[in-house]
C-alpha cells in the first residue's frame, strides 16, 4: 500500500495480534509498525549480507511521512554502498555514551578515585600533599573531563610555578600528576598521560646557610610575632620541617615537654621521630596558651598565610633571600661547627640517607637519644649566645 496520512490514521492492529507491519509501495524499505495498543512507529527494513535489519525511525506523531521516506532513502543508499546503518548507529550510540562518560569523569573525579582507591596504600603525608598540590595547581581545570586535560594545559601550569620561583614545586606537581594519570591510564579511564616527559625548568639546589648575625636578627624579629613567630623559633631550635612544626599537637608532646614525638603519618619519610626538647624550646612551649589540639593554630585549623607572614618578618629582620627550610640547613651546619657527629645530626633531622642508608641503616638501631638531647641543648645555647650578642649591640632585650 502507498502510505498516506489518511491511511496511516486508519491503520489498526488485527484483533488477537500483538503488532503488525505495513510497508510503503512508494519507498522501498519504509514500513509502519502498528501495536495492539494503537502505537504507530516508522521503521526502515533492509537486508545486509543476507540478514534482515530493522531500524526504528520514530513515532508517526513525531516524524512526518516525508521525513520518514527521506530517512529510509538515505539508509538504503548506505546499504547500496556496503555500509550497515544499524551497525553504524550502534557505533554512534556507543561513542555518545563514551563521550558522556568522559565528560562525567572530570579531573576532580580522577583525583578523588586516585586518593580513595590507590593512595590509601601510600604514606598519609604523601597522599595528602599529592592531592592537595594537584587540586591547588589545577583548580581551574577540576571540572574539565580528565581526558581533555592536554599537555599544553599541564605545561602552562608547571611553567607558571617555575616562573614564580618554585621549580621544585613544579617538578613535584608534575610527578604527582604523572603518577595519578599513570594509574588512571592503567584502569582505562584516560587514554593518554599528559604529564609524561615534560620539559621542566632545572632545579638549583639551595645551599643557603644563615650567618649567626642573620639567625639572631630573625629570632629577634619573631618577638611578639604571634603564631608564625612561635613556629619560626621552634624551627630554629629543633631543625624540623615546616609542616611538622606547624602541625605539632599537644598530644605529641610529653607531659613535661621534654620530648616531641612526630608520628609516622606526619613525618616526611614515614618514620616515627622523637625530638628531644631543649630548655630554650621547652620554655617557649610553656609560654603558649593552650586553646585547642594544635600548638600553633591558625584562624581556622592549621596555620596558613606563610608568604605574607614571612614577607613581614623579612622587613622586621632585614634578612632577605632566605626560606624557612634554610633554618634546617643552618642548624645542621651549626651542629657541625659545634663538633656534633654527622650521624647524630642526621638522627635529629630524621634523615634516612647519608650515614643511615643501606646496610648501616638496617643494622644500626641505636636511637642516639642522649646524643640528640646534648646536641640540641648545645645548639639552643649557641642560639641564645648569638641572639644575646646582637641584642646587646642593638639595645634589645635578649631571650
């Protein structure tokens, strides 16, 4: 039958049947499927390599007869050229689903999965720092599909860090990204790793050691310096890492404030570290009012605003071109000058390399508790001496 609007309206499924097919005499392959419930759908029917195929084109209410004929004409043309329209539609549908899945799998989702499914087996400090660094550096791209993060995006972010004078942070961020995308690549959630073989800016190893006069100036500049001042003084006296001191809790300190135990979860090398507290540092801790879990709290949780606080301190001290980590190197150098053995210094700094590496590290189990105590007391006395000398020359009350 030649299909017309009138004839289509009059089509009814015979009683007792679930559906029926009516084909158009004008356009080969065009048919209408009529169901017992009254539904009518245009279909395209053809044979491909001896197998019958049928493709629904839409409801007769939504698709006009003319458009249905055009659609079937195009389908039959594909068949004549050796293309199976049903297979092509399946491929297109799969591609649509794939793209939808990619768009739903954002960079933020990838980082969440990496953290919850993979980083739980890594050191907590590494896991927290890796995710924090990537989220902070790529915050403008977090809602972008992970597969859309291109090498150009990565280079832009990494170069920006290097231009701000943070080549080491740029390298670490690139390493974190390479690890995260490498993990996702193995799982099949991304197809490429844009962090592989990045051209990174060279890292100049710092060797800045503060002079005694500079160290004293910085100490005096921490007077009434609030939380940041307390952190800096504790960095000077203990030689520990910035984040370890900033995250110090009262629970990590012994009741008499004679020792500080940095748990493995907070130590950079994942090894529990016991730091003897020399008298000068003990006095500093004893003067702090306890207002929560943290010894050096910020306005909300851990202390923040490092750059601003450091810049203000530089103005007060007159010391420039130095970083907080230089205090750690300065103490290590100072201990050498005081005649402290290298292995004792490494124990204080919680270094695994050097004299504690390899076989020596495996069999050397002496904790050097007394040696560390004596060394830190000597260092505290040295700091007090150089501060006193500068304070006297500047008419400032020393510590």
